[in-house]
């Protein structure tokens, strides 16, 4: 984990990220060419406190928007989630609800990028090449 930060994420936010991880995992398991690791995706899903059946292992009520769980994410974790969101947005381009997908992607992108400075993101991008 690189440049870890503690983020406070409510159940709905964590479940939305869990959905993105699920879509990414489906791609890996289907044999589609991807650079994602199923082990890394599962580890991140567990860290977010959501398991595949939707049970919130963080002990929070999934219907409550007031409860939040502190989750430690690294800039590399955020980049992985952002990559999955970009894939999901492109894959959803022809669906009738693409505007909602884009709005959600924009919102989550700003939330996932904000704990790190632009300089940290540029440094991470340079190191990842």
C-alpha cells in the first residue's frame, strides 16, 4: 500500500465500490485480457468491509447513510478503483442509464482522488510507468 490514507466511507459508498470490484473480478474470471489481479481485488473488497452477498462485515446497517467505517486505502488502491470505474463507464456507454453512471463516476472519482495531492498523483503516475 502506497501513501495510505484513512477514508470514512458509508455503507452505500462501500457497496458501490464493491460493485466496481465485482465487475472487475468478473472480467478477470472470464479470462478477458486485463492487468487486474483477482487476489488484489478480493483483498480490497474485504478491506472495504463488503462480501459478495452484500453482508456488511463492518457491522453497519446497509440502509443507513449516517454510519461510516474508516477504511485505509493507498493511492494504489484508489488508482485501481478508478481504473475499474473507467472500465465500467466505457462498458456502459450504450446503456440507457449512462448519464447516471457518468454522474456516479465523477462523484466517486472526486472522492477517491481528494485524499492525495495533485503532486502525489503525478508522482504515483510517474512511478507506475
